[in-house]
C-alpha cells in the first residue's frame, strides 16, 4: 500500500473507462464542479470488440448518452451532422456519436490504460501503463464488458485460431469461405451468424433451444399482437412485460432481496435476438436443442461433440455472452481485492454505486448484480451518472461540514441541481 498523506490529490475523482457510462459520469461530475480525470481510449470496446456491420439492439430513444443539460442527444448529433435517422442504429454511427459526445462533453481524456489501482491513505493511487501515478479521493470504474467474456469449459484449452469469442473480432470478413459454428442464441450469437453468412462464410448456429425473437415479428396475421406488444414496450426495451417497466427503475431493483433481484435480472436478460434480424437469418443453419459437451482440435479443424453426434468446423465463434468478475480486469491491487465485497465476481454496491471500499464506485455492466438489468444497456447511464454525482457531492458536503469549513454550504448542489440529482434515487 502506498501512502500519499504528504501530497494532495491530483483530482477528486478518477473515471476508468471512456465508453457511454464513463463519459456520462464524467460529464455530470464536471458540470457540478467536481475535479475529474478520465482514463481510457474513448469508445474503445465499441470500436475494437464489436464486428463491423453490427446494429444496436436498443431502440433510438434508449441510445442517447446522457449529459447533464440534455444538449447532446442522438437527435442533436444527427441534426448537427445532417444524417438521416436510421433504426436499428448502425454500430459505426453510434461510435461516431460517442466520439462527438466526448469532444463536446469531456474534451480532456487521458487515453492511457490503467495498469494498477491501490488504496492510498484516504483515497486511491492509479498507475498507468507507462508508469505514471495519479492520486484521487474517489475512483469510478466504468470498464463495461472489457475482459468479461464467458468461455465455456469445453473451450478452455482450445487455441484462439480454432475457437474465439465474438468480442475478439471487429471484422468477421476474415472467415470468408470457411465453415464456422456460432455457439449461443443471444443477440451477439445470432447477429454474428448473420454477419458471417453475409461475409461469405458457411455459418451454423448451435444452441440449446430455439432462438427467442424479441419485439414484433411483423408476420402476416400478427398485426394486432405486434401492436399490443409495442404499446406495452418500455422506453429501453429491456425485459418482457411487465418486468420491463420495473427494469426502468434501478432504484427499485436495488431495494429487492438478493435472490429476487438475481431472478429478475436473469429473466430480463434471457438470451434473445431482435426481431429485425430475423429476415436476414435466411441462409444461416440452426442446430437447436444441442449442447457442446467437448471440443478437440483435429488437424486443421475443430470437432465438437454434441448431444446427437459430432460436427467438424474450421472455427468456432463463441457468442456465449459475458460473466462479470471484476478481478479479471487485472488492475486491482491484492489489498483492494481482499477488501472488496463481491458476489459471484460482481461488486456488491450500496448507495451511489459505491462498493464496500469507501470512494470506489462501479457503474455499467459490473453493477447489474446490485442495480438490475438496465445497467447492461446505454439507457442506464443517466441513472448511474446522477447517482454517483449525488453521492460525491453529498459526502463532500458532509466532510466539509464535519471540518467546520466555512465554505461548506457552497459545496452542496444548488436547488436546481438537487432537483435533477434527486431523480437518481438514494
């Protein structure tokens, strides 16, 4: 452990990660006068870990990155660039939007990656990959799904040239002319299979059950059903009715008993693919009702042992989703990990997304276990940003008041700010 008591903080809050959650949190903190530094390449996971040609599953209204004044919406971006609204939103457009948001709301970003985070006195010290050190009172971890890819046991020892996770590719065109098995049945697996087929690969989807299509199917005779489904849909589109409306309230999810919240999140995040993808599914073979029991490399190919026989492929693409384990981020000092209360790898979070270590916050996908399924989607970034900001301002005010600081009243948000932050809940 380092001791930094002889020196002051370099900033009040360090934000690790510059995706939608990190950018939103930094923008809200800065707007309320909190000295903040952001580390990480802007929109890096979206740029490097998602395939070209992908489209966002989130509806347009749930894809805005929230800024404190509401001036930097997706609508504002398309208007500024003279673009036509396209739904579903192409990945490339969303990345451009994220970069536009960053330049406008969080212009100063340190693109260096963080190598280590440790406790230091009454705050934290982070070390960048090039050996520089920065101290802060608080740290907000907003690393999203980075390093959280789930790899089934059957593929644990299979070399990457034969089996890789969908998040490891930004261009599926490299598989043109090859026979590729895609394992999974969620959005990532289904869209990857479609993109592989459209790129000229021979794609086959292997999954335990039938694909569950989310949203209207737009099929003959289904008009009334589709109309009702659209009327019952929540703004973010997360989860089935009526759980979808509860998913819009992370504060209520946070108040649930642990087991209830886990079941709720699992139901809302069950594997499924957006219905708009279905017309493009022609040409993708689906082997439903099959589990992969083992995998072995056979010469230059990989053989999969399934429930009903063996199938051989040139490559296996794992669309098997993610499992949160913050230790896999590889940045936490052993002492920090020892003090960090976790459940199944995910941090246990209290008010303001604060962990068991005072001043250490986690937002985004790492917070699903504590705040519910909305945290897996862009739509949850506004709630998280406001909640963290409210926590920082509140504790800063209390600390100043405890010192008898005459300037303490000026540290609290003004009436307008308080009304805005109150939406974040406790």
